[in-house]
C-alpha cells in the first residue's frame, strides 16, 4: 500500500508497511519472485476470508497504524495545504479522517464509486450489521470532509439525498480519457464480420459481473442460423476466470469469440481501434447503478458505437446523453440478441453510427477534469484560510 504526496505538495511517495504485503509474500510465489503486477493474483484462502469478515471496513485497515504515523510526520514536517483521500479502499478515508483531526487541515474525500448505496463489496449486501457500521463511517466521512468528490451524477444524487445537510459539499469529477491512443492509426475493416471488442475483466472486476448472457445470446443466434458465426466476431481482451473461459470455449470453436487474454495497454488500445462496436458488460442491480467503468470513456473517445449491457443507471444514462450507441438490459437474452442483430444489419449496410460527438467529449479529457479537481482544491483551501 502506498501513501502519496496528495497529503502534501511534492512528488514524493511515502511507503508505509502493511501486513497484507507479508500475506502476499507468504502465499504468492510470483510476488516473492518480483512479479507483482496487476495480473498477479493472490489466492483467497481461509486466512484471507477470515480477515475480510473480521476487519472493518476492509483488510487494508491493518495498514492504517503505520500509515498514520508516517503521514503525520510528513504533514508536520512539510508545508501542506490539503489532505486528499481516494476510495477504494475505504480505509484511506479513515486514515484521512484521523490525519485531518490531528492536523486541522482541510480534506477532500474522493469516493469515486459508491461505498454503501452501490457497493463494490458484495459482502455489504449480505451482512446488514456490517453495512450499518460502514454506513456510520460513511456518514462521519461526509460530515468531516471539506468536500466530497464522486465520479457520477447518480453517486452524487445518493449522497446529496442521504446527507442533505452536507449536499453542498458534493462535487462530480468523472473518469475520463487522455488521448494516448492518438498515435495509433488502426481502423476496423469495412467488410467482414461485425467485430465487437470488450477490454477488461468480468468477475475479477466484480463477482457478479458476467459474460454469460452475452454468450447465451451468441449461442442462440448460432443455433438459429450457423451463418452467424461468419457475421459476428467478439474479441475479449483481459483476464478471464476459469469458468468464463469454459463458457466461452464452444463459441471459440465456432469462431464467434476470440480470447486475446492479458495484453499490454498499448496493444489493448490498438485492438479497441479495430472494433466496429465496443462492448460494456455490467451486472444488473435491483437499484440504480452509480459506477461507470473507466474504459467507457476510452470507448467514447474512440468514437465507435457502444453496446452497453447492464441495468438502469449511470452507464445507460451516459451512453444515451452522448448519443454513443445503445444500452440494453443485461439479463435479457432476447434483448441482447435483438441488439446484436440490429448492429450487424447496420454494419452490413455500411450504416453504423460514428459514436459520440467530438465537442461533447471535451469535458471528459483528463486535462479538463484535472482543472475541475484543482479548482475544488483551491476553493477548499481558500475557505479554510491560512494553514497553521
């Protein structure tokens, strides 16, 4: 776990020891061999599950004592105007709360995704007592922070409604894109099968996120007409679980699905550019979704039509507002089939839309978003007055 100079004004990185690093070293041979990158996963054993059940709000809370001491020393030794914390993990907000109380500095708590309302952690849905405890922590964070940042309008609506007395603290600073693919010139072929590309993981991103309905729709089309295997090609870029690979195997055999696996970022962006349609697959919730995966903004910037599969909420709203494609219910096989047929027919007629308008994309460039966040920092610092 890293503590960065968001606590201060330099480019330093402060390292605070965490017990989780010892756990990973003990139970992950690749970590011991120095292969600690994003594709290296540590198996969730009994010890990990026990820690997840007992430690609130997350297992990273074990990092807080060392991080608090290191952070406090830095804040007291250097001139700092602001404390900034980013979720997840929720422990980062707890650490910032303690440092704010110890120093009196203004604090911006960046939630990014929802903590309680639309949780990334499915354990909160099952354990009502734990959810009540973490809801109290969330309330304390919102009450204590000088400003609260979220990444979607839906997340902001929840916080403003739930904590109405602090509604004026809530700001929206979305995810975005940085245009790093501008040097790539790959283009989709105007002929051949409709090429749909999905980048990123499914269940590794969220345990309830699954490509099963997409696979079921492809299988139904193929059963109805074997010719569909030559009309549609779905490319999956990223890590798949063993179950997901097994489910994709029949479609791989027919040629409808190609698994590219884990690739370097530059290659992933290049593959995105070869797509006629870019895929987003999200899990359907019984409530309004608040999370927009960062890849959606990359998709928008490429100005390819997007096919979004999921529930009602942030992604569907953004795709509709940007006129960037279509959003269909992610657990409705028939609706997914209909969307695939519509897109394939449009492709074969040469009538696929171009995606989002370039002017509408400008507020989502990271330069513009950085200015928004910097303005938030300036306002908070100015409101707090001179630092002691």
